[in-house]
C-alpha cells in the first residue's frame, strides 16, 4: 500500500507541472488561462499562441503521462522492507495514470486550475502500451472530421480506450483505469458538451495542425 501511495503522490506532483504555464514562465509569455477558452491545455495553447508554443506544451503534457506509467509506476520500490505486497503491484500503473491526470486537471503548483487531461491521458496510454493509442486516436480524428467538435472527439476517444481495454480483456486494474479516465475526461469536458447542446460551442472546419497561423477555425 505504501508503494501505491508514494508512486501515486509522485505522479500527482508530476502531473501538476502544467506545460502551458511552464513554457509561459520560461519564455515570459502570458498565462493562457486568461486567454481563449481559459483552459491551460494544449488545445487552447494552439488556438491562442500558435503551433510552436503548443508543440512544447503538448510534449510536456504527454511526456509527464508517459513518465508516470513507465519509469515511475514500474520502478523498484526501494523503501519497502518486505517487498511489494501481492495483488497490489498490478494496480501501480492504473493508480499512477489517474494520479498524473488529476495533477494535470488540479495542479497543486498552479492554484488547482489546470487543463482537461487529454494530452496527459495520451502519454499515460503510451506508457502502458502504444497499440492502445491506435483506436483512441482514430476515434478522435474521425469524430473531429465528422462533427467538428474537439471536446466531443476527446470524450469519444477516452470512451473508446475503455471499450478497447474491456474487449481485449486486459484485466480488472486496467479496466478500472480506462473507466475512471473516461469519466474524468467526460467531467472536464462537461462545459463543452453543455455548449454543444446550446449550439454555442466552436466548431472547427479543419485540423488546426494544418491551419496557417492567424487563420480561423
């Protein structure tokens, strides 16, 4: 249990390092929580600061998710005099994955106002198994092209991850992680879904990655 608590705590603190706010601090840029949608994630960074800024934000936010579920979750627990407890070790990756996402959404270093967790979830899944990203990203791309709503695409991508884990029968711990991650992404995008129902949510015409700087979505 101590191993899960320590690794989960480290992952949460890692998640609290928000890419957009760190890059803004290092470059003297603006806090993007005061711009655009007010979110600290990569999407708002791309909308308000451009591709170069967003690239570094995405790299940091994805990277910390990978670190939490690769090096941190699987590291030997040197403080455990009796070694890992049977039955708990398999929960290390799920606990660290959710903890780093919660750190990103509620960062202790930045007043508990962070991003929505999608980029960090991508990093977490990459640390678990790269092939799990394939259906998740394909769902995201198809949803964006069909509906034009990035928030909806993110929710559907997270749900696809949970469904994929269930269909592949990857075990209870990963299934719990998949469901918890999907619920968290659904929760962080609740305002987007509400605006969709009200007809006020921004719709993209094409992927921002290929949009000229200064163009309109």
